[in-house]
């Protein structure tokens, strides 16, 4: 269930302006903060820049099913620092946080922005034409990495990595049937 402050609930119920605050936690301890607002937005001492590097963002859609979602972020490739940052270092599986910030009439953030989703960066792509040059970065749900192998295996190599002299799993590869652990 989405928890919002009473101020945000009132903004949602009435006339309101909002913007998106995007925090990208990239490789080499680089954090980019951007907004689709027309001016820089200050929230909790962090400045989310409206510097023109962010060209667009797909609208996130949500449903009750457990499935891999994906949206895209588009950045300008005319700025060579963005090209170097997004393509010069592997940014796959780095975190992106997208918040929806509701704004007062003076353009201040109403506490607290709603975290729409935490995403993982996927492989960026560069497109270049006469009219524009942009980097498109797909963002996938954290469920995209759900089936990635983790932890230890019941193999001799995995056992030896942690216990070099242990031979307890030396013949594990030769077992032809599934073993039921802790049962009959």
C-alpha cells in the first residue's frame, strides 16, 4: 500500500503540479540527479538539475501482476560527458530511483515525494541522426534479475572456493537423481 503524507494526499486530491525526480546511482560512485521540471528542484539538500540532459521518460505503468516492467530514459548525446558516462563504463544493473514530487504554487516540493519505483539500468543505445543525437537507456524492474544465480552451489568447485581442503562434494556431479534434503 502506498503511504503518503497528508500534504501529498491533499495535493493529489486537488489541483496540483508535479514533476519527476530521477536519481541514477552509476558506476565509480557517480550519482546523477535530474528532473523533468523546468527549473532545478531542491529536495532534502539534493539538487535535481533541469539542465537539458534528460530528454524524456516513458510513463511508468503498474499492475498487480508480478512481471518484469520496463521504461526508457532518453538523454542527449550532444553532451560528450553523458556519452562518456553512460557508454564509457558498464552501467548495467545500476540503480535508478524515480520519485513523483508534488509542488506548491511557489514551486517547492511538498514533503515527501512518492517513490514510483526502483529500477535497474539496462544496456544503453545511441541513436544519431541529422536532427538529434540521443542515448536511450532502458530501465527494468528489479524482477528482471530475479532468476540470476546467487550464492553457493552444490558443486565441488563451489565448496572448494570456501573450504579448499574439503572433499565433501567431490562426487556431487555423479549423482543422477534429485536428493530431497531434510525429508524422506
